[in-house]
C-alpha cells in the first residue's frame, strides 16, 4: 500500500495513504518537539503540493493543447494519443491537490465532506494505475506493431490503427478506475487527536482492531506494489529486450523522451510503494516520520514531471512505431 502512516490505536486500524492525514498519531503533541515536527510536516506538504499544482495544472493543460493540435492539424500519430492520455490523467490528479494543500493548512482537519474525502484519494490511485497501465501497453503496442511479423498486417490495417489504440487507451483508464476501488471503499472521516481527518480505515469494526482489517491492509499493500511497480517493470523490460533483438533504429530525441517518461514514473512511485511494504513488516514507526511524507510528495510530483519532460524534450511527431 502507498501509506504515509499506519497507526494501531485502541479503537481501530487507521492508515494514511498519499495524504498527511494521520501521520501524527504516533506522537504526543503536548511536547514542543512534536509540535515542531507537525509544523515541519505541514510545511513539507504545503510547499510540495503548491509547487506541484503550480507546475502540474498549466503544464498538463499545455501538453493537452499541444497534443490535440498535433493530432488534428499535423500528422496523426499513435505517440500523440498516448501523450494526450497521460496528460489528461495527470491534469485530473493535479486538480484535486489543492484540497490536500488546504487540508494541511488547516492542521490536517477535513472540511469538505465524506464524498470529496473519498474522491480526493481515489483519483491519486487512478492516476498511478492508469499511468502504469498506459506505459506498459504503450510499450507492448510499439513492440508488436513494429515487429517484422506484423509488417504486412500493419500495411493492410492503417485505417484501423487509430481506433484500436483509442480502445487500448480507454482500457488503461478503465483499469485505473477498477483497480483503485479499494481506496474508494476504505477512505473515511474519523475523529483523531488532531480533529476530523480523512484517512484510510481498513477495519470492518470501528470499535476494535480485527485480523480481517490487518489482512485486508496487507493484501492492498502487496497488490499496489505488484501492479504499480513489478508488473510494469517486467513488461517494459521484456519489450526493451525485444526492441534490441529487432535492432530498431530509434530516433534520438523520441527515444530519450520515452525513456525519461518511464524512468520518471519509477523514480517517483517506487519509494512510496516500497516504504509501504516495509511499514507493514517493521515495528519502528519513528523510522518513517519524514521518509513517508517525503515519498508521498515525490509520488505526487509525477503529475508535473511528465509535462516538463514533454515540453523540455521538444516533443515532436516521429515515425509512429519507432518508440518502445
């Protein structure tokens, strides 16, 4: 699971995923040191989310406009479709981050109701799964359509390629929506020592911690790490090996851009997903006081990293099937 904190209280299991909600439950905030820690945590989230919003919202919108213009007025390429799909995904995720920024500003007290509490977390998981699926299927698509065995089929089916890829892109969004459903089900409003917080509660009984809640948490942790990191890495590695065997002559700029997009995803998301795994196996919560919040901000920074890569990499429409 991608969790900023797991707190075992006397009442239930409370987990904070991608949000600073309940990171502070470990500590007694009557002490000056812990008050300082809470203020540092708030500053980390507020500054981090502010930068992501300032960059993510306008830059993703600019990428969408650029990709749409390229698709409709220049040469229609498969690459521009995938760039557009990723930009829409990240723009949606960035659009909900102001809620988290204000949440941190108000001392981690939620004022927007249970519906937005669920949705604000849900769209972040949708972004993660959709990006992982999109990058994986993009690699598969390029590998298959550029192989010699598909050369004749590609020549005969030019008119259907765009429609097929549109369906594939829609399937990535569908996967993201479905695979993110555990967050939608577990996200709840709970009263803690800090007030009314929007947190992940995997327990089925509010009055006590249950084995079922612990098992459900472990399943979600493993599920997200496997489908968010291991599976995409495996798919991209296999397709990279196939590309080398086919000796494809890749355009330098396009190759760098696509490579950076993939690397950026793993750099941003792996720390948070891996720390979530460590957290369920270790009993030293102080170890995660700053690591998990920093990893949370890094994961969400992926929303603004991709458009920076597109725009600084001078994205252009290269031959459609030259990218892995």
